[in-house]
C-alpha cells in the first residue's frame, strides 16, 4: 500500500461522492464499492484492482483479450425473424431489440469469431450481456449453430463464453427450442473429435445454463460468476430461507463438482492455449495405432483352427503408451 | 367435490340447479325430467361456447386443473404391466419424474413423465411435478435403457418447471437438464412426447425433445410461466393474463409456430370432464405417431430428430 492508494484515493473518493462521478473516468466496483480509475480497470482486464471482482465485459473485449495480438475475424450470422411472436409487454419487443442494437452496435446477443490462439485456429462464440441480458432467442441459437459448423469445418476447437440470464422470454417457445438446438450444435463439434470448452461468466443461468453451457468437454468459470439454473429470487421465494454463502458462485460450483477450474481472467488465454495443446497435440506416445485385427478377435481364433494363418502374417504389436 | 374454475361459474350454477332438480324429482313427475333435460342441453351449449373461445390465460388454468388426468392415470389406462424403475444411481429417487417399462398397444416401451400427484399427500410426494436433478438423471438412464433394448420412448410432460431449490442447484440442476436434453437427441429409438398439462420451461423440454411432440388441445407449453413473465416484463404478477396472451403458449399457437407436431382434441369441456376419453385420444395419437417411426432405422431417426431441431432457427409468425 503506497501513499497514493492509502491517502490520495480515499480523499478523491470523498470529493467525488459529493458530485456526479464522470462515468468515463471513474468506475465504482460493484463488489467493494471502491472507485477505480478507468485506465487501471482497462489495464487489469476489467478486474477490480482492490478486491479482484470480475466485472462484466463486452463480448468484443473478450475476443480482444483471447486471440493472438487481439486479431480475429467476426463472421456474419444468418438473419432470423426479428420478432417472431410479435411480442409486446410494456414496450414492443421490436423496439427493445432496436434499442439494444443501437446501444451495443450488435445485431443480437452473441458474436462468433475465428482466429489464432497460441498459433492454433480457434472458433469463439461470446455473449454480450448488455444486449437484453445476453438472452437466447433465435439469433443466439443461430450463432451457436454457425459457430459449431465453423469449428467442424476448420477442424478447430470451439470456445463458448456465455453471459446470459437464460432464454429470451419475448420469443416464447422459439427461445425454449434453442436449448435442444444449441445442444446439437456443440455436440457436432464434440463428435468431430474437437474440444468444446465453455467459459462460464457472470451470469450463466436459466435455459442457457441448462443446455450447451453445461455440456463442455471442459468447463472453466470466472471467479465469482453466478452460475445456476433457477434465479436466486425464485429460490428464495420457494424455500423462504436465507441462501447459503456464495450460493451459485463459480467457487460453489467448483466445490460441488460442476466445473473443472475457476480461472481468473488474466490467466484465461494461457489456460485455453494449454488445454488445446494438451488435447490436440498428443505427442508421439499418444498417437493412436490400430492393433492387428486378430489380436482383438480372440474367441474367433480359438473357434476356427487355422484362422491365424488365414489372417496373414502378424504385424508387430506397437508398444502401448 | 368437483372443482370449478372461475370462468366456469355459470356452468357450475347450471349444473348445481340440475342436481337440485334431480333430488326433487324423486316423485317421478314428468315436468321435472323435462326441465332437467332442457337444462342439460343448456349446460352443454354453455360449455361448448365457453370452451370454444378460451383465452390463453383460461387455458393455462385448464392445463393446471387439479382434476385433469395426470401421468399415473395415463399409464393405468394405456400401459399394460407397467413396471416402474427407480433411482438415478447417483444420489436418490425423485418421484416428480416417474418412469419404467411396460407394454403400449402390444409393444414394449419405456414410459416416463412428470407426475404432479392427485391429492395433497400425492402432490407433496411428487413435489407437484417439479423435478430435482435426480429426476432428470433417472429419465436419462431410462432413455439409455430404451436404446439398449431398442424400445421406443413415450414421455408425458406435465410440470410447472424444474424445482427451484438450494439442494437442486447444489447437485447440478442445470447440468442434469442439459444432459437429459442431450440424451433425448442422441437415442437411436423412436421417441414420442405428449404434453398433457403444463409444459413448464427447461424442466419440460428436458424430456420433450422428441421425434414427434404432441399436445393436448388445452395444454400449455412455454419458456416461462405467465406469472413469472409478468413479474419480470410487466413488473407485476397481476399481468399474467397479458403475459399468457403474449407468450403464445397454446397448442394451436405452437402448432402454427412449428414448435410441436400435432394437437390432440380434448373432450367437450376439457380433459378433466372426461378423463378417460382424453386419455384414449392421447393413446390413439401416440400410436399413430409411433406407427410411422417403428420401421425407421435408429440412426436415421436420430439424424432426422436432430435435423428437425436444427431447422428451428427459421420459425416465427409469417407476414
């Protein structure tokens, strides 16, 4: 702790509290409520330098910090029906959509990009929480399907980074059916023998958590992220008890065996690179070599005398790794 | 005690009057019999009128009607030799999801579904049809069993949703649902689902991602309950009626949207008035759907099922 942080900053804080805080210069950490200078926040990958709280970040920012030199290509996603139910609550859904599009500059709540990570081709689908809570409707389903196809096409691992409250209510049943749809999308990647890694970020709940987000070959989670199926308010209303400490946080899921690792944002890129290297570059000992057929077919050899000779000269059995 | 819904009040009044007259009619006077006959006709007309223009919110109430036939009623009437199988082989037995093997129309099948329970005790035992992870893990186990013995899977969907509790979350509710959906899409056997009451969100789709999804005329199937939707989007639970309208959760709407494959007509006045007729109608529809699937190769079935869901990106109301 130096003179600057122990003396000057608290002073600045008290000064600033009296006036309107300029949003672009100082941010208040939602966890410890300390003020963070925007440059410090940026440098620290939007992790609070005081308490380590991981703030939510924009989808594009995610991609910047994951790909080599922040270089990647976003892919254009197929258009879907913009307001398939013609839904209206207090406001028209079509208006909510337009507002979200204007605010975020995105078409919908998920973007898909490909590029290199540690030199390896990787496809990433990232969610934008600022776009209607990252909710999943037709367009997000389309993004996952496109990401899965691209990964298979490129023979590349797929990384999905949800940040989503769940299904998009305004698309009704059509958002619900995105659960099976996205499940198929990621399973196509797995069936092609490619790694599918999910990075669960704050929040991953509802229909998103109960589909592709919980199906990763490997599941990573950001510290403190809320991950679960039911919303905390709903649970509270059902059980009428205080929720346990740290309930539905990444660390809680880790303790309950639901995720492989809780990875701080600063370590995410290197962790992904290491995982892909270990899963995909197996090294000489890990190469799969087919055994000669007769070695597997023991009963047949016993039952039919001379079958061994008929199978031709036995090739030497490779040493097992 | 018969249970009448709010909008059924005029029907209840008329039926009450008929009851009264019948009691009076012990002396066998013809005029009372005539009167009863007339009232009976009037009641039938009233029921037809009421049920031909149910609002989505009224339909929601019908879908949740306590006298509506539940999973166990369907099994008792449609399945021979039903042998329930219990447990998820990991933690426990969840009675919100019941499943087992039995014979449907002469063919062995795996039958599973949500059970809401018929009386207070039953509702508590079955947790109102709200499953914990164990329920979905059991469903998954049974679907795998079906695949191993090449039995078709028939599921009955009737749940307000997955149970929102601390224990359920601690044991991986989201993962359990995700894996159940995954298994629905993987099995290489015919799979038909019938939404018989409430199809509540992820807890419903967990056992409903099938080759054919049938739905009773007054059942509902939705991403969120109208009450839940209203409290989030309208910031008031009182707007459930509007939410039910907006969500397009009725069988007719869902068929129009392409999210389900067929609607099964209910007896006049809803399945709760004539449970046996409703169950038989579902039985016929299930058999018709299965008949078209039995001869299809398992791998082809799986591929077609996956295609069906992959194509669900281009849906929506046209125009």
